[in-house]
């Protein structure tokens, strides 16, 4: 009799644990989903401004918080208060707060190169950009930013931007470079598309505050893949 009673008691305990385990499972699942959506975003890509890195029809997984921002990172920014209404742009970070950038136009090829004086430095250096689709052209819009006419690279990098030069020729070049440099404010970034000749970026919208960045790209996905389908389902796209 006692054995039967003990058996019934154990069975009853197992039944009582089952709803508790299910409840814990759903609580953990809910917390996990909340954390996932807090840190992760998903964005389909429309347009050609990031070719040949990201193509129209692909999508990107974004880390929304807790990332370190570096030059060369791909990010999305909210420019809804600018000229084109409510939308985000995806671009590459070329400059951080405190950096100075300079567009230099070649009179021979009519192409434009990018130079940077990083925060804490005083000399310009050429920015090597193997990721861009084609060389920047001088006949596209650079907004309010000036193009410095071509000078030999050794002269362009041979002077201190912040120190006057005894040589009048170098001093004239230094003054012209300082006037044409784009100074990036603290807690701002300068963004450019990889398809430079077909991109609305900081040349149009100006430098962007870091608090307007939606997230940093951590993965690029093709449309129609399993990951793409799952992410679109989760984010209701």
C-alpha cells in the first residue's frame, strides 16, 4: 500500500514540474529574443552605391550596440532629417572625429584621390582604397567640399599641416590644403559609398553624428538564402 502511495506521489511531482520547466523555457526564449533584437538589426539593400562590396538585392546583418567603430567599417546611418526624407543609408567610414580629409584632383586623369590626416597627426597620407568600384571622378558632385588641384605626392605629404614653411611654394600649398581639408567634428564620421561616382553620402549629407548610426555591418547575405529567409521572418520584412 505504501509503495503504491509513493509511486503516485512521484508521478504527481513529475507532473507539477512539467509546467514550470515549460514556463522557464519560454521566459529564457523571450529574454533571448529581446536581447537579440536589442543588439541585432537586419536591412535589405536597395541601390548600387556600395558596389562592388554590396549589391542591390543583398541584405546586411547589423550590430546595433556594443561595437568599436574603425575607419573602413561599413555602417548604416539615419539621415531622415536631411533632404531625402525618411530613410537610412549604408556607407563606409572614411574618417572619425578629429580626422582631416582632403580630396585631391588630378589634372591629367581628372580622377580624385583621398588623403587623410588622422587625429593626432599633422601630415597627410594617401588612402589606399582597393574596395571602390572605380576611381573617383572630378565631374561628380562633392557638395560644399573643395577639390585641391593635383600636386606631386611627395610635396603633398612633405609638410606639416599645422606649421608654417620657410619655402614659399610649400607654404602656399600648405595653406591651400588646410583650406580644402574637411575637419570631422568630435563624435562624427565621414561616410562614402564604394561606388563613389554613384553614391549619395557625406558629400551630400555632411558628416554624421555617431548617435545617428543604426549599426555596424557584421555580415552580408544574398537574397533567398536560408539565413535571409529566417532574418526576414524574424524582422517582419
